[in-house]
C-alpha cells in the first residue's frame, strides 16, 4: 500500500506542476508573462492598465481572470495583444482589452495563421 501511495503522490505532483497559473501583482508585461508560463488560471491581484510592448503568445490552455479588479490590457495602438496557438483555449474574464494593432499578415507566408479558441466573458 505504501508503494501505491507514493506513486499516487508522484503522479499528483507531476500533474500539479504541469499546469502553471499565478497572480499578477505588478501591472508589467514581465509579471503577466511570468504568471502565464505553462497556462492555467492567472488572476490579477491589482487593478489598472497594463500596456504591452510585444504580443504575448498563448501556447497552453489559459484562463485570464481580473479577479474582481478593474484591469485593462492595452496594446498602446502599437502591438497585437495575444496570439493564441492552434488547439489552445484562452478564456478572458472581467478584463478590458484595448488598443491592439495588427499590421500585415498573420504568418510569414501570407496565409492566415490557424487560430486557437478564445472565449470572452464578461469583457468590458
């Protein structure tokens, strides 16, 4: 029975560590990217506006949740906010997404990039 218990704990620990998630306490792109690493649920611990300087790629299933805070993620009219890769779900909850910008095509060869799935609710 001890072997099963240790094996179960090992599997549980692996599954837990395979999914990221965290809290954004400083409205900086670096803090957001750190919290997004590995996907999972990312909560905001503060409100305000976070202006991105580069597009953030979402490569794992992720929930981005304002957590009751008033949060705006802006591209500053200069960058696309998020690029969601194929077969990835990205949920945005309670955030304002503003001022994103895309110039040109979505992929190097001119073909549209295959999108992932982005679910919004509620977004202001």
